[in-house]
């Protein structure tokens, strides 16, 4: 085989390993909410407790997503990518063998670290293995794989519950991850960033986790403890102290997890908050609908039916997104973001009027509105985050927005689950039927998400003017993947005219 053929073959191997692993990670992540009722029934653990299988994953991901990329730059991207895959396999096996909810949650915490590592180092390996137009095509395919995985996860998870039991998803994912490890070993060359300082901001990573964990714990337990109880206020106090310590550490380390100077950039701050809101509301929505649709007191769907029922929200978002960059190029990125969040707000307001008598068809219109709205806002917000900074800060801006997705998913899901559970409990105590209590809980959580989405409309004004993507095919792929990861677009600082074509 010639040298050129060998290079192409190895680049193809890198593309296959990274795209398959990204698809599996995103499918696994989006499928778990559908599995929670089945896991609860098997393990005897309440769904309220199993919420940590969702929020804990995002919490760890938020702490690790930037650090894992730094570890790859210093110690070798292939080595850290393989470590991520190994952790993913171990977490899948642990979850599949779990006899208790605690073991499932522990496995998901490990999986949060593994998933973030696979995404961060996989994308780095892909960009290093390709150049020019080939790099753009490879990154676009990676983004498409991420989008397909996120959309297909609930359907695949729901189907497997009826065929193999909920454990089947994790056994299959473990097997695919092992194949990715073998493919990586055979085709991927090691790479590092020789110009990067060797220091890693471990303290920042720990402080991110220490900031988020008590926050989510306090929110989750507030209905039991009381919002102004010593325990709840103590959790919030720890969050504030850890957040302050995080800022102090970031000002002093050589290579900070978060470059605080980026927070002076209005466009980046506005787009990051928009990304956080979008990721938070879609994850909270999928969590709530997965429980509501499967509850015998209301729709009583099977896991497969629930997976099918969520398709308008998941697939709709991905289908709409590729058409958004050209629209944003015509009417403006911030206008598109504002319109998207306005439509999402409308969708949540409609769900806010849910009644126990609603059939599934009543959910279709608001779900489509939410999907289209998120499709409109996600891509331009993600594009704005990297378009608003100089070339030497693009990596930092991307890291900030990726961390924001995990933070939004963790906090919003915890808050929505708390509202849902507390309203159900209060309504049940007042003598309401189980169906009416569930509908009241979903309605209350939906109003909360409507408020968050309206804040996204306000972020469109904060963002202001910025370079807009021109609407290329690569922009379309980046927009489709924007609800899972920030990818470069034709508006990203440092992209040449040739790269944008």
C-alpha cells in the first residue's frame, strides 16, 4: 500500500472510531430517561432517586469535558480517548449488572466522565488526522453522528427494554465500545500538543463538581427539607463558597479551565447562557415526558411507545437544524435565536395547560413547536460562541459552551424533577386523583421551562451583532449537532475563505 493510501486508510479508521463512539455515547445519554421506570421496577429504587442517574451524568460531564481535552493534549489524545472508552465499557457493565439503584447511579457517574472524555478527545483526534476540506468533512460527519445518536437514543432504548430488558442497551453499548477500542488501536496514531504547558487545572475540575453537587442536592431535596431549612441553605452556601474558590483558582493557574477574560465578551456570555437554557430545557423535557408517558395513571405507554412518542421533539430538532444557518445568514443570528426561543416558550406554555384527560395527540403541536424552536436557536447560539472571539480563544469559547450544556442539563433536570415531584405530592395529599396530580406536576414544571425559554428570548438582545455563518453544508452539520456539542462554522474566527466554501 502506498503512503498516500495508508494515510487515507488511517484517516478513515479515525473517522470510523470517533463517529461510532460519538453516536453510541449520545444515543446512550438520551436513552436513559426512557429506561428509568423499568430500572425503578427492577431495582426497587424510586424514580425520584434515579433522577441522579441523569443529573449525576451531566454533573460529572460538566467537570470533565474541558479537563479531558487538556489531558489529551498533554498525555496523548489516543491514550486518553482509549481511557474514555475503557471507562465507558466498565460503566456499561457495572450498570447492566446492577441490582440496586445506587449501583446504576454510580455507573452513570463514571459514564459521565467517560462520555465527556470520548467526545472531547475524539474530536481532537479527528481534527489532527485531517487537513483542509477533508477536516471539515470529517468534523461534519462527526457532528451528524452526534445528532443521529441523540435523536435515536430514546427509540432504541425503548425498543430494547421489550426485547432484552433495560440492561440490553448497556451490554450492546459496551460491545460497540470494545470494537471502537480495537479500531482505535489499529488505526489511530498518537498525538499531543507540544506547545501546550504541561499543567492541568485539576483544582478547577474538582471545584466545578463541588459547586454543582450541593446545588443539585439542595434543589432535589428542597421539597423534603424545605427551601429555607438548614440543610438546603447549607448546600447553597457550599455552592457559593466553591464557586468563589473556583474564580480565585482560575485567576492564578497557568492554563485555567475557564479563561475569566472571556466573560467580558457580551456575545459569548449571551450565547453561552442561551446554550445552557436550550440544553437544560430539552433534557428536562425528555426526562419528564419519559416518566409521564409511561405512567399507568395517564397514558400508560410501553417504553417503546414512549420512545416513539418523543420522536417529534428529538428528531424534529435535528431535522430542522440544518436549514437554520441559511435562515440566520439572511435575517441575522440573534433574530433567529430570539424567534426560536419565542416558539419554544409557546410550546412550553401550551404544555403548561396539560390535563389528565389529554391524549397523546394533544402533545404533538407543542412538542413540534418546542423542537422547531430549539432547532432555530441552538445552531446560531453555538455559532455565535466561537464567532465572537479571536482565533486564539476559539478553543476556550468552545469549552465554555460545551460545559454550559452539561451544567444546564444537570440543573434544569434537577429543578424540573423537584417541581414535578413536589406538586404531585402536594396534590395527592389534597385528595386529587393520581392522573390529576401527575398533570399538575407536568404543568408546573412546564411553566418553569417556559420562563427559562423566555429568558432565552432576552439573551437574543444581549448577544447583539456578530459574524454569522454563511450557510454551508458544514454549517448545517454543526447546527444539527449543536444541542450536543459546539463545532466550528464558517463564522468561526480564523476560518479562511477556502474553508468556508
